[in-house]
C-alpha cells in the first residue's frame, strides 16, 4: 500500500467525459489499496475566460480580486470530480486552499506556498476517503484567496505530496513522459524510463516543457519521487528520481539532448582588459531583470583589450542593447554587435560528472558536421554549445544518434 | 448618511457591461455619502451551467459537492464587481460566505442562515470601503460551503442588512417595483409607492414574483425597510415597510389584486359529520409535504354527513388523490371528485382589517359579473375566492377597477 498524490491538468478534466475518465483512474489506484489525494486544475478554457473577464473590466485589475475570480475554476473541478468519484462508489470530498489550509505568502497572482496542514487529510485518506484538492491556489496571511501563477498546479501537487508524506506524486498530462529530445526534431526520440531531478531541471530549463521547473526543484528538495504519465492512454510514464535505480545504471550516460531557440548573442569588441569589466557589463543587465546565460570573455594577448560575448533571451535583446549603449562611455568598448539567429544545443546527463570525455565527444561530433561553436558552457551534468540557429536541428539529430539515444526501429524492436 | 445594502440579481450582472452599470449605481450611493455593502448573484446562466454539470455526472449528486460547485458563480461576480468598482475609483473588496463568515446550518442546497458576523465589514464600510458579498451562500458548522437554495440571494441581502444594522436594503431587479396586480392581466396596473410587509407577503405568496417570500418575512421580523427597484432604469421603486407613512395613508385600502392559477380542488362527499373528520383528511396530506390552502367543511343539516372541499397546488393533485383513496375505509366518504381548472383571486390590503365591508364589496363585484365562488377564505389583510380558471382574468380586471386601482390614462395623467 502506498500513499500517492495524483495531479491532473486542465486538458485532462476539460469536460464531463474526461472527468469520468479521471475518476476511473483514481478508482483504480484506490482499488489497488492506495491512499489517494488528487490535485486538479480548472477545466481547459475556464481560466482563460475568467482572466478575460478581469482584463475586460480593467487591464490593471487588483491582483487580490483577480485571485478571487480565477480560483473558482479549480473549485468547480474539485466538486465535479468528487461527484464523479462518488458515482463510481469511491468516497471523496473536495478541498479548497482555505479549507486545508494551504498557506501562502501575500504575493497575489504569483504566491509561494508557506505551509500545508496535512493531518486532517491524512486522517481521512487513512479512513478511505479520497481528498480532491484545488491546485494553483491557497490562502494568504490576510485570509484572502491567493493563486500561485499559471502552471502552479504542479507545484501544488508536489507541495501537498510532501505535506502528506506521500510515497509518490503522479503528474498526469497530455504528453506521456519525458523524452530524450523533442520528437518534432528527432522522430526517433525515446521515452525515458527514469531521469534524475537534476537532469529533469536541465532538460526543463532548456526547453522540455513537461513540468513546471519550480515543482521539480521542490520535489528534489523534498526527495519526493515524481512520475509523469499520460492522462489518456494506459502506458508507462517516466519516473523522476533522486538517483537512478540499479537496473537503470546501464542507461546511457546522456539522458537527453535539449534544444533552445530562445537565444540572442551580444558581443562587445575592444573592451579594456582589466578586472571588473565583466561585472560592469553584466550587472546592469541583470539588474534590469534579464537573465544572462552564457558568457565568454576572451583577451587578445598583449593588446590590453578583449572581446566579451554573452547571451540573453531573444525577447530581451533590444532592452539589453539599450542598457549597454547607455553605458558606452563608462565601459569603453569599441564595437557592439548582436545576433538573434543563434540557438543552444545541450547534452544532459548525470554521466557527465564522471566522464569528462563526453564534452570532447560532443564537440567532435559537431565539428565533423562543420557546425561552428560560437560559445560553450559546461556544468556538472550539462554541456551547452551556442550555434547558428539554422544548424540546430542537425546538431540535435547527430548528437542524439552519436550518444546512442535513437530508439530501435519498429522492425529491430520486434526482432530483439 | 445612511448605511445601505444593495442587492443585484443574475440578470443585472449578466455581462461585463451590466457589471459596469452596477458599479456606476454603487458609486452614486457612495458619492451620496452612504456606507454601502453589495450582495450579488451569479451572472445569469452561470448557475444553470454549473447545475447541469453536476446533474450530468450524477442525478443524485452529493449536496455538499453541489454547493462547492455552484457557490463559485457568486464568487466570480464579487471579484469582477470589485474590479469594476476599483476601476471607477471606488475602494472595494470581495467577500465570500466563509470569509465574513455567514454561518448557516448544515442543510446543504437549502441551508438557513444561523448568524452573520458584521463587525469587520462595518469597520471597513465606515472607512469607505464597499463590501461586495456573495449572495446565496454561507459556511456550515463543518467548515464546508453551503448554499441557501435558488433565489436565496434576496435572503442573504436582508440577513446581511440586519447584521450590519443597515438603514435599508435595496433589491435591484428586472421589474421596477411592486404592482397592484399582474400587468399582463391588467394593463392599467399601477406601481405601488409603498406596501407593507404583510401585504407583500400576501401578494408574493399568491403570485407576485418580485421577492423571495422568505426574505420578506425576515425583513418584517427585523423591521428592516426594503426597496424594490429597477437595475436598468432610473425611476422610483416600491418601498416595503412596517407601516405606511403619513403621506401614504390616503392610499387605497386595497394594495393589490393577486391571481394564482396554481390551484386544484378536491371534494369528498358524504363524509361522516363528526369531530376530527377534517383532521383525518388533511393531516395525511400535510404529512406528505403538500400545502393545503383553502378548506370548506359544510354539513348538510340533519343528515349526519357533510361535504369537505379543499385546495392543493396543482402539481400535487395526483399525489393528494392517492393519499385520500388509500384512506377511503378509514375516512368513510361516499364520493371523491377533483377539479384542476380552478384559480384563486385575492384582494390584499391592510385596510381590510378595519373595513369588513371590503369583503362584501368583493363578493358583490364578482356576483355582478356572474362569477361563481367555489370557496372563500379570509385573513386579517386578505380575502380570497376560488373561482373557475377561465373567469380569473375577468375577476382580476373588475376587482382592480372596483377598488380604484386602475392607473390614470396617459392623457388624464398629463392633464392632472
């Protein structure tokens, strides 16, 4: 017997038939002897309608009233799913953020969970009652409803699972797991059986949009296993775990290839080569709320000047350029160039930590295909290369093949 | 300066434009120096959608989950109206039943208000903040959301006004006041300037569907003046008061004529004329939850038998007949006849109390038109006659004229 939290997003509860489908899945877990809490989002489309109403009345609407309005979407789903469960003979009741309570800070519209009182829910789950909980919402210090921001239901589910001392948190979604790369780029992409929290954070952070990054970080801190699986099909998903299990140690050293087109490059040439130059350039950009990613600082020997290249999100390019131009006198650079047709390809895997040759292998594979590296950055479990955007798909494909990630073809799979 | 509660029903908040219209009306009261609380219903159509979803999942859905679902309709309106008010520069915040709290009993789907804590709202209203309160809902003893049943928002408004020690409760609706009779029957029907609680109860109880009867009874007990007025047009409404004011004492003795088609008549003939017979017939019908209205028990002298006639709501006729037929041996009647083409016409007015000739006048007017009286009942401020349904419209018209209720014609009004 396990205690599990199941989370269903908006498309999984979009209409009464899909709510019945969710009830059937919950019933199966209950009949397997598990204690179950379910976290649900608003029915697809409902939140957008509620947001549109708020916008229609005032573009600068009060975030507290916005929260009171949009939190109703989840409340409706909890009541309907409870009714659907009761109809199939499963005892259930709905819980809103203020009833549990799920306490948050006062940052309406983007609140953070401060604490969840799990005792009463645990008591009822032990007595066989399914707790159907509104995701995405809580109650602030002043007794008003708060919301966690779009996509916050994943975080609600993980935080609730931690508070309930659950054995696992299952995230049901419209994809059926975490893949080695974007299947739209590489049709041979394979679903991973297991992936570590760290790998998932790197894969999510650079483009795999399966789970909210915040919820993965929380699960890692709480050491709470996650499972991503399809809400619509009965097939195995992907387990997200602290350490790969014994039978997974033979998995590829590389978990996946991440592709990110949301990159723009800025280069300052002829920058005085003295201590503090990098900070002088980067700090004002960071202070403007712009996330600087890769940074390359290359001094030309014996000239006293250097080139500084860095990347920012493409949408922040114009603002970043303005910040730099404002400080031209202060920084003292000669040239300023930018390029918004760059992209980032990364190999991600816990194997990188103990296998430094993996980075070299990546560069060799790209070099063989004449793909030029504009910048490189490495971390414990990730190596990223900045390349021309038109070479991104090719880079992902050749790396996917080179690191042994391609799925066996149908015929080979049948023969194996 | 007054403290007032304003109540707006579903059609008055049906879309963003109408919500803006409500905000403008509230702003006007605030600018007139009043402390204001607003009670709102769900946007028209929203509650029906929510109910349909519950029904779609289970015809016998749990009333507690039904309440959790349908209560969201009002929550949305409170948030949106608060945003609309803030947009016009009026300070406002939304309040749900559980936040105030509005405590109710545990009768989910048809709960009764047990108490409202008004202190915090009064404090904020005194500081200039408008309280925008969800009608129709509260919180039960177990911390779950309850609803008061359809139409309960009127009751919410009156109960809140009492708890806030308001000077007045204004009910904005899609009719513009209380009329002397149904204008569809008598085009000359006039809007009343004032009507007493008792008159309103009798008018509402017999067909005038302006206000929920329960809310009028509550206002009478709390001695809280009500005002019914149009949400869409700027014109005077009808004040509902404990006693007519001095300038209204010249009003007609009769406030209005009520028409009720929802009547069916049952007659038992040859019933033994002994004490307890009436109770023997009526009690089992009342026990079946059916409201018995008029009762006529006429003994034929020196025969030892009598005829017993009574009326029930038309929808309960078949069930009432079955109850009587089951008890034929016990009661010992000879014949049993029924008639569902009867109707009830009533004159209502505080003047009836001190003017017994008004009843006689009513009977004469009906007799002049050859309208046969099948039964008669009288109360302190009402005289009702049961007549054939096809004579109802004629009866209402002639009584309306005879008691001086017809509005002056346009031309006469202009000349006056």
